[in-house]
C-alpha cells in the first residue's frame, strides 16, 4: 500500500451485499477545514444496508440516481487524527476522535476526512474505538427520539418495540436513566439481554402479542417500524406519543394528521439531519451517562474491513443484537 492509497468498502451498484468490493482507492486529502482520521472502527448499520439498496427509492435523490455519488460505504467512524487542514484549530494529530460523516459517507475505509465543525468529538479515555464508533447510530437516534421528540420524564411509561436492536438496546437504557418505567418487546433469545439492560418488563413476541397488552403507555417507541400509530394507539395514554424512526407513507400521513387532530401524536425525525452542534451535545450527554455507568453499548459481531460483505449479510438478516462493527486496525 502506498502513502497515497488505502483500502475501502466500495459499493459498485445498489443492491446485494456482494455489490460491495474491497478496493484500493486514493487516500483522502483533508481540505483546510477538515481532519484526516485513521479509522480504527466503523459500524455497519441497518441504515447503511438501506442505503446500499437505495431504499426507500426516494433516497436516490440524495444518494445518487443511478449509482451512489459517494461510493465508499459507511457513515460512523472512530479513530486517530493523522493530519489537520490549515484552518483547523480544535483538533490535533494524535487525538482520538469519533463521529458521523453523514451524506459524506466514506467511513468504511482506512482513512476518512471530515469537517472539524461537523459531527466529531474526542473519545473519552474510558471508551474503546469499537464502542465509540457505534454511538452515532442507535444511541444518538434513541436519545433524540426519547429526550427531544417524546420529552420522556421520570415516572412515565414507555413501550420499546425492537428492544434488542441498536436503537432498542440504547432506548431501554436511556429511558431507565431518566427514571421511566420500561417495557421491552423482543424475542425469547433476547429476553435476558433486554432485562439486563434494565427493562422493568419484557414482552416476548414469540409468545405474546404486545397489541393485546392491558397496560397503557405515555410513549411507544417502535424502533423497527413493526406496527403503526393506528394499530397501537389503544395502548397509548390520552396524550401519549407514538415514535418511529422508520419512515413510510402511512407514518408520514399519521404524523401530519396528528399534528392537527387529537391529543395523541405520531412522530418521526431523521436524527442525522440535525445540526452538528445539536448532535455533538447529544454525544456528550451519552458519554456522560456512560461514565456514570448508566449506559453501555451492546456489540454483537465484529468483522475486519475485508469482511464488509459478511457484515452486511448479517445485518440484512434482521437478527443483530445491538451493533455490528468493522475493526479496521
Ligand atoms: N430515523 C432515523 O434517524 C434513524 C437513525 C438510525 C436508524 N434508523 C432506522 O431504525 C431502524 C432500527 O434499526 P436497529 O439497528 O435498531 O434494528 P434492526 O437491525 O432493524 O433490528 C434488529 C433487531 O430487531 C429485532 N426484531 C425483529 N423482529 C422483531 C419483532 N417483530 N419484534 C421485536 N423485535 C424484533 C431482532 O431481534 P430478534 O432476532 O430476536 O427478532 C433484532 O435484535 C432501522 O430501520 C434503521 O434504518 C432510523
């Protein structure tokens, strides 16, 4: 490998995991306001697999119509700064950093160049690269949905559907950290995990249908888009909120309708589109909770960069628990 090239997971065309090839490409050169990061760990998320398939189809508007505009996969990264642009003041060579490249993608690679005023922060000493790399997926998204969209408070009750995923494992802990009463929905094999994360109750979807529950909730957080506001609103308290990060046409209609009518609300947001300063604030809250022992990331599988296809196949299975990470160094 020369000093100007690197290995990267390159998406040759939208579709199957096999469309990802490990290729030798040019190493990025940081612009004046950018830092060049030697990537140590980078996650493969469910959102990454949707981008790989260009789903929903409308995403082609920003991903690239017939082929990916930025063809190096991945958005989350954790690593060490190896070069800084002339205008960068905050970061220095040798800093351990993590963050999210957003629509810049390019994180499933040996090096990524990111704006110093983007979603990037220092990794606390107690966190590993693997842990830090996952914070911008489930943890950041669940923090935004529960704290900002639902304004979840101590004493409220929350039903978390998909409690064993990246968003779910974070949501269970974050809801408990604010003092809410948590019920998680997961399968038999994940009951122990979800209980260990602090859930007060667990509904095993292999045995019971949560839609038949007799409890009522202030918040339903459907992390996997398994149900809908219409189907589950009988489980909500009178001014309750249904949240889902999985946008579909019916959720869009429900969000628009409940904005005007009724006290029960349906809400969606794209956490990655929030201003970088807001997201950095969330990350600092998450790392503070980690340092207080109130939050931990759940790592399921680790792969090498050269195993990016296998990592995508595993995430595509829909069975991952928490997070999947490529260890690049
Ligand atoms: N809007 C945003 O800003 C935003 C940001 C990030 C991610 N997302 C989206 O959020 C969604 C969730 O992602 P994720 O990574 O947390 O999870 P995921 O990978 O989509 O789901 C995996 C988990 O769901 C569980 N599961 C499957 N079927 C279930 C069911 N019927 N009931 C309960 N649990 C079930 C699986 O456990 P079992 O194998 O035991 O069933 C597994 O642990 C994705 O669609 C992603 O694209 C949105």
